[in-house]
C-alpha cells in the first residue's frame, strides 16, 4: 500500500504523541493498532465464527439507546439529537435493517434525580425505561454515551435490560468503550454475570450490520474488526482497524427515528441561544489531527476526512424540506480546516438563507478576512473561537495547540465589525501551568471583544493524553476521572491550590462579564434578553442555583 503525504504527516504526529504516553497506556495500545495511526498496518485475520445461541432466522430486532446524562446544578440543559446513533440507524436502514432509537435525555428532559451534592441525572427515569424494555421485545440493545461521566448511567440502564430480559444481547460503543474496551467490559459485571456482552469499537456504521447478520445465524465472528466482548468466560478485544473513508457514501442521520419535534419544542440545541426555532446539528467532516493534550476526540479519529460540499448542501436542503429547519449548527472539530473547501461550502450556502453558528469551536489559524466575509454572507451569526489559553507558552508546552495569538486581536476586530457574536473558550489549570501564566492569559483575553466566554478548569478526560499521564503518575485514578466538574478544581492537575485557581477563574469571569455588557449593551440584548425568562426552565436543579452573573441584565448572561 502506498503511503500518502497526509499519512506520513499523521504518523509523525503520532510518533510525537507516543513519546508522551506511558508504555502500558491503554490509549497507546489502541492507537498502535488502528490503521490510521499504526506504524505498520497488519493483515486482517480470517473470520472465526463461534456459536452464541440458537439461530433467529432473521435480523435481530435492535434498539440503540442514549442513556440519561450527568449534569451539574445550574448547567444549561442542552438537548441535541444523538447524531452518532442516528448515523448508525441510517446506515442500517440502507442495508435493509430496521432499528429503533431511544434518546433517554429528550424523553425525560424534565426528569431530574439528584445523585450527589450539586449533581443531577437528567433523562428518562429507571422506572419508565424498565417499562419500555418490558413492553418492547428487542433482541439487541446497544448503548453509547458522549461523556465518560455518564458511564454509571450507561451501566445502570444496561443492567435494567438484563434484569427485564436476560436473553437480550447488550452491546456498547463510543469513544470510552472503544479505547478502554477491556476495562469497560470487566467493570460491567454484577454478581459474577456480565450485563454488557460486546463492544463495537470505532464507527458503528461499518460494524453493526455484520454483527447483527452473524447473530441472525446464532454466531459471532471472534476475529471481527473492532469487536470486543465476553467468550468462554473471558474478555477478548480485537484491534480496531478500518474507519469510514467515504463520508458521502453514508446516508444522512436518521433523525426520523427520534422525536424531532421535542428537540424543537425545547429549543436549546448545541449552542443554546439560537436564532432559529427549528435547529438541527450536522457534521461536514470527521477527525482532528491537531492532537491537543487535553482532548480525547482527536484520539478517536485522528485523520481528517471531509464530505463533499454538494453532499453537505444536500443534507441541509433535506432538513429544510423534511423538518422545516430554520437554522443549522456545525458540530465539526475542524469546519475550516480546508480553506478552499470551506470557502466553496459557504458560497453554496448563501441561497439557503439559513443562520448558522459553530458551537464546537473554530481553529483561529484557519481564519482570514476573505473567509470570514464568505461565512457572514452565508449566514454566520456566532462563532466560537477556541483559544484555550491567552498565554503563548502554555499553548505550546501544556496544550500543544497551534494558536497564533498575535493574529487574534485583528481577527476579532474584523469579526466585531462584521457584527458576528464571538464566544471564547479557555482551559486553565494544566499540569505545569503557573499562576503567573494563568493571570497573563486572562490579561490578554481581557483586551479582546468576546461577547461571551467559558473558562474550563482542566480535567483529565479519559481518552486524552492528559488522562493517561495523570493516571500513570498517580495524580488521579481511572474511577476518579469519571466524575468531572470543569467549573471546579476537583482533580488537582496543577500545583496551584484548588481554592486559588477557582478564585482566579471566578474573578476573571466577573470582571469580563461586566465588561462585555458595558462595552456593547445592544449586542448583549440581541443575544440574551429574549432568553432570560427561560433560565429557570432550561437549567438543571433549582432556579436559585443559577448565579446572579447569569440572570442579571448587567452582565454577559449564559455562556454561548
């Protein structure tokens, strides 16, 4: 196989990452086996079919589940269709396989259960889920989650499936289960019996169909790409080799499988203060080769793969026709990574007449005045700039993120003149980061005209380089990292005292939020005034948990 220049560049980046990962790291092993990051691509093993039950004589009836999510009191209750599950459902439909999707979050948006001080579970109650499983005869139930902090919810709801219908095959997927497949399965045991049978590592669109067809014959392929699970009382975990390389070949997410009108009624999508009332998210690409130390998604999909512009436009038009969508939100990690493609996309979006935003962030280094002009002309009303730090040394040494801070002031001034709302994200409290560096970063940002900002205290997210290092050196435990609050210094990754770090963050936010309002009251009104009355409804926990800096008309209002 001939290696392309992009392949070589990716392997150089991967070698640099390897030098920072502990030798016994689960992440290191995961990356070493994947085609996109392996130094040597291994030949595929021959199929090894094993009996696991009586043949069904038909494709198993399958349910894909997003369990309730863990949230902290006062957090905004964003409700977004489970894009990953809907993509898989669409791929199965294309193969002639019917599948159901259950999003416990939207089905229980007003159901909140306190699980710890200031922590709530949001979503369909255990009782309602138990009744749903009892009333519907599914042969296979598959789970995923977005955040590792939701792992216990996934485990609990998987247990319920086994309690109600012990014969059901329970599977799981997603980033956490893929990278930590062995640990994930070994922890999913109660009273000596597994309550999760298999994990499909990587992209389910190219794996679940074959898995279900084998189950129809009462078998599994013990050599299947990316399959992990229990067999003969032991856990096996096959390498995850392949990934989707032609995104245009995938059907659009099967949003008709979820209650779209419920998402529209709540109207708090990915970026929770939309211009539209019928908003859907979409991806135009997958993968991020940048490799920030605190990011896990970059390790799940490193190689950047983009859809064609025409395919993206067709998806947007489909949503307009099928659902009456009046805004889209791009969930890409790298929407403008390819400037030529991005320019073409925005030019072809102009006739659609839709407002849009980038809640997941944009790489500052990819932006230019001409590109911004195309973005604005095509409907951009808000952009998220992922600076992550205002200190160049921190960006280089702790984050390893290529942000040219010298470019930021002029870029933001241009966006400001084009009347684009700007949201910023910062990450502070990284290992080795000093108090002076945190202060210096805040001082830099205080000179910038953001309309809103999030400051996250660094958390060791499972699947990230930061997590692997912190577990290896004993700073945190695997279990401890499953309880993450990015508003508080709970994991102590830095030598800055927790109370002091939280004090620095809160002081900066108080100053900056006041400055935002004083600088441009009209912009604040345009973004937040119409939403203030919603705050008690869209926030987790009691309304009293919402701080005065969120609901006061004298400050910047809710982030994003």
